[in-house]
């Protein structure tokens, strides 16, 4: 029936719909006129003067002209609201002058005329406005009734302006049926907003959800601070209610998003990382109208760096990537999102000195962000150790030397917290890459080398989060290596922005350490992801499998003997790392250009070149189900 009503409405010419409304208003003129006389004469119409009928036609003609001139037929009945009521009141106010004018031209004033002149416009306003709003209420009732069967019941957490506007926006949603609100303001308890009840405080979510049969809640607090959002999220998760959130207030104000654009909670929300604010002026000065190059541009970090750099309008953005499909994907995205940006997609290997040198001489990048690296710890630990070292160390050296020869102003190495007291081949190779940049900086070239260290990135390629998500989709089990393992986590957006901030701050040779907050237990992360998916640990088991080759239980921010000093940005600090001499670099380059090394030889030489490298000794762990372990 809803489809047929819409079909008829869409095909009825607008002029016909306007004519029907016009006809209705003229009928209401007659009804109001007769009603006003009826009230005056106790509804004994034969006692009323002949003017009741003799003035009807002039009244109709006068009111028809007034209604047209006051624009009563611009709006649609279905969307009748306060502006429509104002237009009706304006038209009725003008039309209230018509009866006195007609009486003045016919028979003069008397007591009956005065009472009718007062009552008539009041009745006309009630009948015209009432008809419109009654029609709207009928249509909404039908629409809600026809949509109701397929809609999911939901509670809104927060009964402020944001919650009220959200309830209004979701009134016609084909997906959601709002059952009411929860709010911590005691004055709102048992009150109604948008016709929906405030059932109690947010802490009462378990009770309200059970009573109303609700399995979903919406956090309608776009301007709330991180502590408040974390509290609301915890309440939802403890109640077993799947939570959704509205866009943040800055996106709403900028028009990027609308209030009804809901999304399920993401890991970023659960981890409670505060929003990053960077000082854009020095970043813009570093990037704007300059040629910028990003290696590993198709990877997780590289791609997000590219997106952030594009916002600062470089003269040209050079994308360098070994993976053809990843290069194609990020280049297509940039072309669509930044059509006026000049981009260049180049496939290649950072170890290819001839090709890298040619590219840098040809395009003369002023700033280079080196994010290309092998980074998967267990995969690089066995069978691929030599390739990890060559890619991460020799690749950095080749690119850095080419940058110096091409006169690049700044070279930024994207490093990792696994380079701190490394226990894996991957971590040791990244520490060697840092040391390469430190050694080259000692020659005081025009190129300034900066190193930026940070931890794991949420959702990056090959990380634990996509793996957990896939295991949860398959129904489990979720494999966690050790119950005590912890890691630092950042969002992609946060990491990329802080890399740009550190690059803008650097004067040459610094190792910047990003503030990664508190370490998070991997098993807690797995537990949160299970809850985020609307499942529980009886449905999706957690199984411990033991540490893999090269893994440490806990990552560190600083190496032994390292300290930090602050910068003017609270989330960026500078590490005081030990110096590296040029003789070390010569030996490393000679070693890297030699014949392939076995796994044993590669690890042995790593300990010679990176004194802090200490291969991890894997602790024994009986593989158990999480509940069996008593956690």
C-alpha cells in the first residue's frame, strides 16, 4: 500500500495537488463562516441574518485572493511545520478584515457582527492548520506502521539536543525504531522528548534493554569528552548491547556528516585514543607547493601518509611502491579524492640503486617519507632474515644516498618501537636503518634526516586486528599468543599526522618518539573485538598458542641508555640515542652488498652491528583454552 501511495503521489501533477489544498481551504472558509454564526446564534441558523449566505460568495472570492497572495501553497502537507503555520496565521490575519469590510458595504455593524468578526478568523485558523497537521499525522502513522515490522528497536543514550534531533531524524528510518532515551539528568526521568520516554539513567541500560527487548543503543553525545564516551561504551559492552555512535561534532558542524549517519563502534572508540590536534602551519610550510615522495605508498602507513600529505597541497606527490595492485589502488583513490593534485605512480624496489637514483634526479623531491619496509616479525624471522635486512637496511641506504645526491631537503624514516632493544630480525633491521640515517647525518649533508618511532597501527596490513576480525567472522577460535603479551596501538590517522608533525619539527638527526599511551593486553583486545562483533566468549573461544619466533612479551619505547626531551607538541618527544660513527656504516654497506647469508650468519652479524639486539627466548606456554586458564 505504501508503494502504491507513493506511486500515485509522484505521478499526481503538482498543480493538481495544490488545487486540492486550495479547494480544501475554501471549504474551510465556508465551514468557519457558518460555525462562527452558529456559535453566535446557538446553532439555530434560521435565526441568523441573511448575510450568512448572501456574503458567502464575496467572502470566498476575497479569501481565495488573499490565500494566493500570502503563499499558502508553497509547502507540502506532508511536511507541515511551524513556517506553514506562520503563513496560515498571516493569511488568516489579513482575511479577518474581510467580514467587517463586507458588513460596512452592506448593512453596518451590530453586536452579532462583532462576535462573528472575532470568532470567524479563529475558527478558520483552527480548521486550516488542523487539517494540514491531521493529514501529516495520518501519513506518518501509516508510514511508521508499514515500516515498523522490519525495524530494529534501539535506545538513545543522551537526551540532550543531539539525542532529540537524532530521534527526530530516525523517525522515518526503515532500519531503526527508537524506543526511548536514557540520560543521567534526574530532571529528565520519565519525561517525554519527541513523544519518546526517558526511561532512566544510562547505568540502567541492562534493565531498560531487557524490558524493551532492545539489543542496540546509539551514543548520541557528539561533543562528549573521551572519558564520557569510554564510560558509555563500557556500559553498553557490560550490558551485552551493541553500540552505535553518531559523527563527532566537528564533522557535523562542517557539513561532512549528518546526525543520522550512524556507524558501529570501531576499535578506535574502544581504545579511547584522544583526537590528535597538530600544528598545521609548520606542516604546511614543509609540504605546500613542494614535490613530496612517499615510498611504500600502497601500504597501511604509506597510504595514510599520502592521504594526509595531499591535504597540504604539494606541487607534486610521487608514489613509490613495489606492489603493483597497492600502487594502483592508492593512485585511483587520490585521483578521485584530490582531482586537482598532480600525482605520479611509480613501481619499483628501493634497493634498485639505478632506478631510485634516476627517479630522484628526474623529479627532485624536496621531502621524502620512507615507509617501505618488511615488517611482519614471525615471517621475517625464519627463512627471510637476509631479505628483511637487505630490504630494510640496504633499501634505506640506497634511497638516502640518492636523496643526498638529488639535494632533497628532508628525509623522514618511518621506524617502529620494535627497533628498541630489538629481539627480532625485523626489529634489528629497523634499528640498523635508523643507524644508517644517523651516520649519514654526521656528514652534515644539505639533506636533514629524521626518524619517527611508533607502535602498532590499528588495522594495518598483516597486524593482529584483521586476523582477529577474520577469526571472529568464522566463529573462532581467536588465537592469542600469550596471556601477558602487551602492545602499543595507535590509529592510522593519528600515526600519520604525528609523523608529519615530527617531520616539520626536525632540524636533522633526531629520533622522534610518538606518545603511544598505555600498552594494551592483546587478550583484552581480542575480548573487546568479540564484544564489538556482538558475540561473547562462549560463542567465540580464545585460545593461547605461545609466542612466535622473534616476538617479545612487551615492546619498549626507549632503548637502554636512551632518554627523551619534549618538543612543543605534547605527543612528540625526541630520544637521545647513542651516536653512530661513519666507519660502522662502511662495514654495514660492504656486508649488505656481499653474498646471501644463512639465517645463522645473518643473526650472528646482526649482533655485531646492533649491540642491543638480543634474540628473544620464547617462554614455555601450555596451549589452553582461555577459560581453562582461569582468566
